[in-house]
C-alpha cells in the first residue's frame, strides 16, 4: 500500500478535486490546487499531477467545503467514489443542488451534520438512476433511527422517493427500509483506535438492516483490523486513498454489487 506523507488536509482536498473533475462535475480547479499548501510525497505528487493533467483544466474555483477539515474532505472523496460505482453499474449520477437543480455552478458540501431538507445553502447531493430504480447519495445528513434518536451518517444512499418526501415535509429521513447504505468515513492523521468504529456499530444497530454498512478510512491499525474482523462489524475499507487504486476499485466494486442486488430485489 502506498502512503501519503503528512496525511494533510491539502491531500484530502486534492482527492476531491480530482474525483469531481473525473466525474465531469467540476471543470476547473486551477486556484483550488494552489490553495493546497501542505507538502506531498513525491509519489503523491506524481499521481496527482497525472490525474490533474487528464481530468482538471484551468478556471475558477467551483468547490466549496463549508468545513476545511480532513474529515469533511475525505467524506466528499468517498461520496464521489459511490457516484463512480453507479456509473460503473451502467447508471447515471448527476450532482444536484437542492436549490438550483442539476449541475450547479458551485459545489457546496456541508461543514457538519445537517438536515437533508435544508435550503440555507445550495447543498449538493447526487441524484442517481439505475435501471428501474432512483436513489440519492448524500454527505453529512442526520437520520432518525428506529429508537427515535438522531444519527449523522457521513455518506448515505437512500431511495429518491423517501428523500423527496423529506424535502417536502422537512422532517428527518429515517433509517428504515429506504436507507440502502450507511458509510462511516474517517481520515486518520495518527494511528487509529477503535472508539469511532465502536460508535458506528452502535449507530447501525439503530437502523433497519441496510444493504451496506461500511467503515472507511485512509489507514488502519492492528486493533482496528481486529475489531472490524468480527461478524457483526461493518464492512471494512481501511486502506482507501487515491494513491491506492486497488483499494478504490475494491470499494467501487462492492458498492456496485450492493446496488445491483438492491435493483433486482423488488
């Protein structure tokens, strides 16, 4: 596995820029790249430069992270991989602003847990169609669990009809049969423990059975691997970075398989 020196916010933000540009969502990130000032390893610089040359042109900044933290940047990176899985399955994935509709000029991503129905900014989600099914991919949305407690889900996939009802009613989406996937995303800058994974296990226990519960991180540790190896733990993806194409392919393939199984289910 390739490692990134520093595990910096700059690295995470470049991941987003590259992924959104590759998906055709963001056409220009000239100044965006220059704003990432943290030093990269030579390996990362080569990988980033190659992808930038292919996918990223010059132009105005088009991505707004309401919270400039590695955590939020990494969540957006994972969201973009989920959208890539939809396309890999033969579906469509359209970045959509809650106020402006498809293909917004500015990609606005939440800075913390928020309401799916909030129109305070033009918060973006991914509107997806696959065969007979329509669904959405969201970042940092608060769901109501079966107990009535509220839970933030870093990246979630839910049925579009339920999301539309939520936007009309203003109530929180529910972790019921309409929730297809719940993904916890952690960008560690030191050796990870198990506390965050253990908290996520508690969250998914308050959900009805989903097609996919996944714990995603940029690095792992012996303790975390051991905790996530149990049968009741979420599916682990603990080596997911842009410098590890194999990890990206594995994650995308797993999400694609889940969507195909769900599409055939009813």
